[in-house]
């Protein structure tokens, strides 16, 4: 029987392509599913609107903010429910504060993600050009936004992937995995984190099976 192998055939910050040989397709698909649903990233999930005279409701502004991908440093933050601060407000270990104070004077102004000011130099929108709201003359928008870690299975705003696909390779024993990032993490970081999640799940299942007890009358 041929040995199993995996080879990276294409890699950039935005995209990674891996060719698996002699590995069951369902295992490769497990990596794909975990990359989408269980790799944690930062996203805005709490917004305190201090002033909003735009035509957009506070809830719509908050929704848009949540969908702005934020660059995430793997391993630097902890999930809110796992943080030892035990605070609903959070701390520097489990949340990042971003603020915005924009005003249109005599002309209409398009407010974009580049105007978000983060308390953490590394945690910033992946693009400065994502639109938030358009302010007409004399309108203003001011808020505090809190970003926290989460996973895609809880809400799409925490998904690190823009695409994740499994397809057949050129040979019968080959499976190709393609992962594309939205910028919060690099494609390689997503793949490595998904691999760690898969390993942890397999280890946990193995321990569960090992703990099973056979009835004496079996």
C-alpha cells in the first residue's frame, strides 16, 4: 500500500493549495470544515454608539462593523468565556477597543474602515477601504466598538475563510484542498489551526473510546 503524503503546491498569504495522496477524502474534508467553522478570529461584536445622526440605524452600523475582517494574531488572545478576568467588559487578553469619530461639514463624506482607531497596533481592519456609512453635511457618527474572539460556527463574521474547497486531483489517490483567507489570518495560519483542531478532536475521541467499559455479561 502506498504511503500517505501531503504537499503544498501553492502558497501565499491569501491562498494555500495542498495535495493529499492516499488519504481518505473525508479526512481532508474535515480540515476544510474546521477551517471554516472552528478557527478563531477577532470580530467586532459589541458597539456602543455615542452619537449617530446618519440615515443608518445603530443596529445596521453595528452589523456592518461586525463583518469587517480584523487582522488577528494567533494565540495572542483568549476566548471571552475562557478569560480569567471573568468580566463582561473584558480585558486586554480577550478584547480590543476600536473607536471612530467622524463628521461631515460642508460636503458629503464616505466613512470607511480606515478611520477605525484601534488600541492595539496589530489589530486593524484588513482593508482601509471597506465602507461603513455615508454622512451628509452636518451629520456625525461616533462610537466605541469591542472586538472579541469567536468561531464561524457561532456567526459568519468570525469565519477566517473567503473560500474552502476540496476537489479531486489528477490521480485517483489524490485530493486537493484549497483554502482562501479573508485576511484576518494568513491561509497557512488557517490551515495549521484547522489541523490542530482536528488532532485535538481525534485525541479526545481516542481517549473516549479507551475509557469505554465492556459489560461483564457481554
